[in-house]
């Protein structure tokens, strides 16, 4: 997806543009790294892998 549709939604006030929050970004990256490590656990069910990846 290009940025134009998002910019248009901001223009017509369907989305609100906000400044990035570095703490939130860091938390999401930390969570993703943990989930990737969890997917390496032997014996984890397919459902468990799916749920971990989905979150």
C-alpha cells in the first residue's frame, strides 16, 4: 500500500496523524523477538505457532 491512501484519510479526518512513540515501537520489537524465539521451541503445536505468530 502506498502512503497516498493514508494521507487522504488524514485529509478527510478519518485518521488522526500522531507522532511516533519510540517506547511503543521498542515494545513491539521486543515482543516480536520473543515470539520468534518461542516459535523455535520443539513440540509447540501448530495452533500454538499460529497464535504466537498472529499476536
